[in-house]
C-alpha cells in the first residue's frame, strides 16, 4: 500500500466495505481472540511539555504521584489474577537512572513470567538495553504525528526524527515496538494522517495505538475540538489492511468520547486489544492526560468483548 492508496482509503472508500475487508483480515490473522493488556500508570510526573497533555510539567493544577515498587507489584498481581496476558507500565517522561524501573520489571518477570511492556518515553539506547536485559519485551512510544513541523510545534525543543530514532533503536534491540498517533490534532490534515499510517508501516510496528485527540483544560490546546471517533475507526480499519498482523488496541480515548460504544466500535473496525487500567483508583484520578478520561475496568472490557461475540482471557 502506498501513500496514494492510503489517502484514497482515508478520503473516499465507503466505510462499510473498509470495515468488511478489515474484519476478513482480522479473522485470518488474529481470529476471534481479544488480548488484554493490564495498564499500570505508575507515575504522572513528567519533565516534558507536550502541548496536548495534562501531565505536562508546566501544569501545576495536578496532584503528582509515583507508586512504590510494592504498589506496582500488587497492581501487576491484580492484573494477572484477572487474566491479563501482559503488563504495561506507563508514566510521564523523567530522566532518572533506569535501575528503579529495571528492578520492577525483573520482579514482575520473575514472579509472573509474562511479557512486559514499557511506555516511559524517550531514553538513551543504554537504558532501553538495560530494561530489555531486566526482562522488558515490548515498548510503546507513539510517534504522535508524522508532520515534522506540527511535531515541533506540539513538542517545543524536540524533533520527530529523535522520536522515530527511538522506535528504530528499540526494534534493533529486539523489542516488539508499539507505535501510534493522535487523530484530530489542531493543524493536522488527511494528507498528514496518510503519512502517519505510512510511517507506521515503514517502521514495521508490531502494535499501533490510534486515538482521538481530546483537549485537557490545563493545556495550551484546551479550547480546540476533539478528534473525530469515526475517523479513528476508519484509520483502525486501514491499519488492519496495512499491517495485517499488528496488535491494534481499541483505545481508552475512544471510550472517553463514546462510553457506550467507543471500544466496541474499535473492535468491530479491526482492533484486537483492550487495555483496562489496574492503577489504584486514588492515583488514576490524577493521571489526567486528557479530560473526562474513561476508566475501562475489567468488567466493562469483558462486556464489550462478549457483545462483539469475541473471546478473551478474563476470568
Ligand atoms: N510519557 C509517555 C507515555 C505516556 S503518554 C509518552 O509520552 O510516550 C501516553 C499517550 O497519551 C501519548 O503517547 C499520547 O498519544 C496520549 N495523549 C496525551 N495527551 C493526549 C490528549 N490530549 N488526547 C489524546 N491522547 C493524548
Ligand atoms: Fe509527558 Fe508523555 Fe504527556 Fe508528553 S505525552 S507531557 S511526555 S506524559
């Protein structure tokens, strides 16, 4: 699939036939099963200032927290007891020594013998290497937008190239890489979304999380409109055609804009992963990446999957 074809699918392809093709491929590559990643948002402390995100360092109107290693292990145990098949450890980006998180990864790995995903932003190759040696298997760092000028506007002082480089290094180190981008960012065009899909293909992403941009009131983008859930669904379907074997989550952001049907529609568009949160509630309420964040718990995840006639590992 080249950029022209992608743009055609984005602009003109009838949605029904796109969804039908995506489902045919999904059945062949992934079957009926939906994977469950247990998400632990272990700290909302962040040194960066991404214009769209409520965790940005300049936001003083947020209570910062960091779970202890024991808190994280307890949350991981709860996720695994519930039936999750991977743990995802996510936080804001900080530049501290990698050992603390490495110890957590090692403990979870030794206790539970499951794949572990990290999502803690841009780091040096040595840190990625160290965490891999501690037992991390997958890494999620979305390129966010493939438009280099928009990228620099949204991430003052940082470059798209550096972000892409992280994904390349992670791939070289043997990680399964999780890419992704937001839909409906101010200034984003359909042409640039075609570039997002194309870049994800070029990087050979094993996973790709696509969600609508949702404004957060304490950020410079507070007054912009959210991204279109329908466009996100179309993009999930195109990604299923572009990357037949990739793991595609129906993101929490979809469930935030449409609590009743967001994630169900994501699964029906070709997604095969849900990521319920196992962050203890008293902390999760301060993980305010965007406003009105829907907390997708195990019970809802089960209901959504079963309502699509699909299977899951949840007890
Ligand atoms: N700090 C790490 C991981 C946490 S942020 C990192 O930035 O990689 C996780 C994801 O939340 C980001 O990749 C971004 O795509 C998403 N996000 C942040 N703010 C958002 C917003 N306002 N609307 C939708 N998604 C957002
Ligand atoms: Fe920090 Fe990630 Fe939010 Fe950027 S998107 S401000 S790096 S938590």
